[in-house]
């Protein structure tokens, strides 16, 4: 019996010694791991992108550009949805992320409060598409909506003596332009002031891609003096222009569109639309992550990056590379 116990103890001892040796080997291997591997692991950053509830092609392009830039900058990017009360953005302060990109569509006061909390916790923030004023501004990537108004005005015919009765059709599908509608109208005024018959009117469509049809019908029937329409969304441009064709208003109402869908190119070629403004959401997303990487790693980045507004018109139709409204590559 004693021999059996002694044998068992010896076997157990050898097993314990073997396990100890394996542990020593693994620890040694980890301590002597190549420095390049250790650097790769430490270089991974976790960024978060906060977007409106809409997942239109515009915001999908922002995501695509941001994801591509995240891969290039050795970052992991998670995508989140903003809620009306700003709760999701508030919770971001507790997630341990290395930086945050926000496309605001909420009330500026709500967003400002949440962004200030992020700043207090030293979490880098980059705003995309719509800027929020602050004493110490956050980095911003997007377009200048005053410039949007000026470029829209440049497409409107001013060669005759007819005064312009102008309406801008804003959209929930393009929340940043609606949020800065005063800048859009200031840009229009800066070019058209003497040609305007009265104040610039504003209408707003909902998330329905065909809602502009209803708005255009209402304008034609209730405001017959309107002779110029500026759209701020691609789907609204397509639906609203088709409504004008159905109502036999081609030639009576000038149209400035938004986006570069091939159908818009056809409308321009036929003289139905004067031209269209085109922005680049993929570039916005990519540049936002690039700026966030700079901010997180060095503490500095450009305060503002203007991604620009292109104009699609009759003179550049032949050379234009369409992206079917999904942003310039």
C-alpha cells in the first residue's frame, strides 16, 4: 500500500514539475517576443462614429470612407446611432474609446453639452457635416454651407429682367444643410440680392424619398409666383423634378439640384435642371478619421477641413464620372 502511495506522489511531482517548466517557457517566450509584434498590438486604436438614424446613401458613404481610413490608420471603428435625447453620445464617455467622430443632427444645445463632457474627459472629438460653435472649437470636416448657397446662386439664370421668387427645399435626409440653412440663404443673398423679389422661402421634406413630389405640387398650386427651386437632397431632386415635368412647369421654374445621379445628368442635358451641387461624403468620413488619428496621437490637427462642393452642369457633363449619388471617389 505504501509503495502505491509513494509511486503516486512521485508521478504527481513529475506532472507538477512539467507544468511549471511549460509555464516558465511560455512566460519567457512572451518576454522575448519581437518588438515589431508588440508595436502592432499597441498601435490599435478604438474610435466610435455617431450618425443620425437615417442610413441614406449619403451616410452610408460617410461610414464607408471612415472604415477605409480606420483600416489605413490601424484603428477599429464602431458605428452608433444618435438618439433625440443625446443619451448614446453621453454614454460614449464611459466606453473607453480613444476618439469620437460625430455627425450632429440633434439640437445644438444638447450636442454641445455632450461634447463638453467628452472634452472634460480628454476624449478627442471630430465633427463631420455640421459644426457646433464653441469658444474652443472642435475639429470640423465637411462643407461650407455659405459656399453652398453661393454656388447654387451661380447656377441660377440672371440674364433677364424677371425677379426671382425662390424657395429652398430642405430635407430631413440632409440634416446638416437644414441645420445651417441661415448660411445657405446668406450665400444665396450674397449673389442674388438685387434679383430677389422677396424673402427666400423654405420648405422641408421628411425621410420619404418621394416626399418632394407633394411639396412641389403644393408650391405650384399655392405659390404660383415661385419661379426658382433649390433642392438639398438627391432623392428630392429626382422626385421633385419629375413632379415639375408632370405639372408642365419645365421652362417656368428654374431648378438647382443636388447629387450626381445619372438621371440628374439627363435632366441637365435636356435643360430641365440648370445644374447640380455635389459633395463628397466618402472623403468626409475618411478625413474625419485621419484628423481624429492626428488629434489622438499628437494632440493637434487642422481646426477645419473643407471637403469642397463640385458643380455638375452642361459644360462638364461629358467628362463627369458619375457615382450614382454615392459621393465622389
